[in-house]
C-alpha cells in the first residue's frame, strides 16, 4: 500500500520522503518514482532518525507524517511478533515526536483488527471491539490499538493534529506472493492450478477494498479537518467460500477447496460501516471486486512468470 500512496502523492505534486526498513517491503515498488520528488531512506522507525534524514528541512517545512509501518499479514506478524509490537509502540512514538518537532500533521494507518472478533456487525467507529489480548493474533491487534491511544494522547497533551484511519482488508497489485492473506493465497493457488485452502468452513465473511480506493480515503482523511477515527473499507461483504469461487471463475483454473481449521480468534465477520467516511470525507469505494480482482490476478500472473524465469 505504501508504494501506491507514494505514487499518488508524487502525482499530486507532493515532495515525498519514503522511509522503509524493507523487512516486508520491496524497494522495487517505488524505484520508478525515485528522483527529485521522492527520496528513499532505509530506516527502521524504531531507531532514532539517521543523521541527515531531515537535515534539509526546518521547522514547519514537514507538512504530513503518514505512518503505514507494520507487518500486516498473519505470516509476517506471526514470524515477527515482538518486532510487530515494537513497531506499533516505539515506532509510532518516534514518528509522533518527529511530527510534533516539525509541526506536522500525523496520520496513523490503523486497522479493522482493533475490533477483534466483533460482536457488533457491521463495525462502526464507536464500537470498542472484542480482542483477546492473550491470542497470538493480538500482537498485531494490540499494537494498532496502542498506536491509536498514543496518538490521541499526543493530541490531548500536546495538541498534535491526529488522523486515524481504520483500514479494512485492502488488496491489489504489489502484494507479496507468500503474503498469507486470503487474496494472495487464493490467487497464487488458483494460478498454479492448486486447490484453494479455506480456513474454517468458508462461512466467515470479509469485505475487500481495492488499493487505489484505500489510498484515496487515506488522502482525503489526511487533508480533512476531521480528527476522530474513520473506517476506510468496502462495505460489500462476501463469505470466504463465495470469494474463493470468484477467484476460481476469474482465473479459470482450479476448482477444488481444501478446508483446514480456523486459526484462533480469526474474525467470523468483517464489514465496515462507512457512514462516517461518506459524511465527512465524501468518500466511498469506486472499484468493484470483479474489476479489482481482474487487475490483481493479471499482476500476480506476470509476477509469477518473472519469478519462474
């Protein structure tokens, strides 16, 4: 998602400093953008800023800090649990200080995972969630919940300008091949003619938002005067079984489903209430799942062909 955001910012005329430790990201995603309007800095936000990172910027010359840093796939945060929690705590703290020291607005990319395995459906921003803090999954959920609390503490204590986006399942080109999330898993399996692995009985639901729609929502929120959390996601809801069939039909391969046990605390339902986003941002998704899935499958097909050369 970060590369798509950088691409949009550069297209809109922003001067961008892109920071990444490349633990889960790929520099190739922004290589074509590097130049006068985009500078890449290899940095872990949990460390102090490297000497010279903002040496050419004075106070007031940094307008916006957007924190999208954190492993977001179950595979990544499962393999990097302490790193994930440190990124959401120490890393967020460092970026909040960076924004405060330069008088910049701060946007936190939070997640629908703050709602946990929800008891309220669909999920609106005033729902405080149902998270099992002892679950392996909680390393991601709780790191984002802490980030939100920390950001709003900066607002109350320092008057920092804070924007919180609660992002629901986002998909599109440039996802990792072995991402571990349902879109990449299904697409890669189907392209290989393999059975699609469904965790649970397939009745659990998800809502899928194409990446350009998510980026549009993030930018509208970042530039708005609205300071409360906002859901950014697609309200169209599909069962996992329905989505698996869509992938099979679009790819034209596969067809068999293999069912495995549902991971602990995996949400049974997920659908955003985007009434607030519609009202305060004038935003709602524009790309249908059918169109977005076709674009995503085409990208994965090319990527897998390149990897196989």
